[in-house]
């Protein structure tokens, strides 16, 4: 009797629990407690239509797709994205059976928290359409790296000798304009295959519906000479006349050019080449030699004081006592070096009228600078002859190749020494950030409608040559000329300074120039 009563109680308890188990399964369907769909607890929704509407409201929203810092939008319908709601609900309903549901039921009966069981988002999409969409993004967004650029800024305000970082109230004074080089932006190329998984993941997310595209990034290169040429050309486009600039990075042997092959009046800048021709004819400048002393003194006056009489004496020496012959010999010297646009027909301040000698630079039909028919050159050729003189000091280059027996590095260093006697601290010189401390050798020239300056500068990356010629019909006024040359000089200096910072370069020490043995100082004007 006792055993019967025991088993009867067990049967009654089992039938009672079974009725509870069966009844709870009906209540829990279709999504049991603790079972999530794509991370969401939807167990409170009992109708399939409600579940579908809830999920589609979320997953039909566009996702953000980031191309670098630019936000694009992708509508799921563009790639035929469809959430498989029935499949997800069916997978959730499998937890209404077996040991999982017993665990769910007991936790519910005992008031314990449910264990989370997640059903991942099930979906369909057209991979070909997604690939095509990404191809379109690549066509529209991919870009090469952008080059560095230069922008003007007001650098310093000054009043009565005091500099101010900002414009003071009631300001009356002057400002100095500087030019700042800024790095370019990187280039990007979309990696389509690597970007697809991120987009698919974003399409199946409830909250963080954003994908970062995978990009191959190309850093912006340091500024090149072509960037300097572009910056100078852009600046000079507002010059009220015609301007030409030549910049040569001596160590890199790279050049920036703006209209460098147009002929200009030669002016005093041509004296650099005249001195080179003289140095090719003499055998150094030895001490105690009267002729060497006279030639050295005339070079000193011609380059340091821009003295035309002294320059004519050098031409007279080239012509064995005859200035026109010396001019012809000078022209022959330049032609032998390959300079087709530089010539002289007589000396400086000649009164005679000359027919213009036809050259490639003065027969162009695009620009006309009304060059002096007596003496002409181009911006390039004056820059190149100064570059050649520098190379000669190092025992290499065109001058020594053409005149191996009559020129030597020591004589070329003498030319640069005398060029340093031009102490006129305006034009290109004034554009350097610290003019009083600058290492610069230059020769300027003035004519009625044309101004020029040619310089060798020891810059932030080493030596460079800069040659500039400006022409303004009718009259070249000083403020226009000086401002333009100063700005061109500063843009160029800042270009090399910017390169040095980016590449972490240290310039070699500047060369030291010593006077020739025959040198005796002569007075210079301020």
C-alpha cells in the first residue's frame, strides 16, 4: 500500500508539471524568453507580422559608409538586402524543445535570469550589386595625393620699431607679408574586396550601422620643384607686366621655371658672364702683377658697384683694346658654352644704334619685352651661367668641360668672391627671412622698363640659384619691382625650408670664399 501511494504521488506531480510545461511552451512561442534575434529581445512579440515589421524597420534603414572622412549612404535595397525573418524565427523556435526549454522553463518558474541564446541575422543580398556600388564609389572618390601648396599671410606688424603679433587697436604702421607652405593631402584607392565584409556587417547591425571602407593610402610627397614653379607662376600671374623666374637646386640638380626662355635686356646682370669670360682669358690674379691688379679692381667695381665704365674696361681687355671686339669675343664665349640668347654688340652706355641679332628668345611671338638690341640674355641663361660657375668651384661642370685648359676651380671661386661685393640688400636679398645673416651673392640690373636680379643663395637645404627678370611697358617702378622680387625670394626660401623640415635634412656648411692674391679692397657704396 505504501509503494502504491508513493508512485501515485509521483504520477500526480508529473502530470501536474507536464501540464505546466505544455502550457508554458504555448505561452513562450514563437520566441522563448532569453532567445534574441540579431541581439534583440523580441520574446514579447507573438505575431510573425509584428516581428517582421520590427526587424524591417531597423534593417531597411540606410547605413553610413565612411570613405576616409567623407560619409556616404547605402540603402539596403540598392544591393537587394533582405532579412530572412522566417528563418530566424524558426531557429528561435528550436529552443522550445529539449534540454534548452527545460532550462528556460525552470528559470522562469524559479524566477532566475534567463541565459541569453542569440540567433544571428539571416539575410540575402546581391554581391554583384554591392561590388558594382563599390566600383562607383571608387570611381568618384579615389584620388591621387595632392601636392603641397603655398599661401600668403601677414607675418609681422610693426610700429615705431616695435613688432606686434596681432593688429593693435588704432594701428598705424607697416606689415611684412610672408608665404607659408602647407603639406598636401594623401591619396586614396578603395580596396573593394577588403571593404565588402565591413559593409555586410553594418547591414546586419541594429545600432552601429556604419562601415569604414578599406583604403590604400598614399602619403603626399614632399614638395617638388614643379610645385615651386606652379606657386611662382601663380603669384606672378598678377604682376602688371611680364615676369620670368629660374630656380635651380644645385645639390638635387632640379629646376623650377617660369617663362625662362624669353629675351630681356641684359643690363648689369650680364656682368656676371662678362667676368667669367675675362677669367677664362687670364691666368689667375697673382699678387704683384699690375695687369692682374687692374683687372681685379675693374671686376670689383663692375660687380660690387655695378660700374659700367669698369665693365667696359673688362670688355676692352677681352677685345685687345677694343670694346666692340671684346663684346663680340664675349658673345663667342657664351655661344661656345651653348647660350644661344646671350650677346653683346658693344659696351655699356653705347651711343650707337644696333640692329637686333636674331635669337630664339627674341623671335618668339608670345611675349615681347622690348629688349636692348645691344645686349640681351634670358632668365634661364643667367641662372645657368651662375650655376656653372658654382659647379666649376667644385671641379666639375660645363665651364671646365668646355675650357679645361684655361679655367680652373680657383678662378671660379674668385668670380664668386667678387660677386659678393654687391651689397645691395634689396630685391632678392630682402626676401630672405634674416637678410643681415644671409649667405647670398647676387647681381642686380636696372633699365627703363626692366629690372633683374640673379643670386646664389645658401638655403635651408644647401645652395640654390635664383634668376628673375621683370618687364613693365613704359616704366618699371621701384615699389612694384622690389615687392615682386622680395616675394619670389621668400616663396622660394620657404619652399626649401619646408622641404628641409619634412625630410629632416641638414644643409652642408656654406662654402668659404677668399680674395685672390691680387685683391686690394675698393670703396663700395651703401
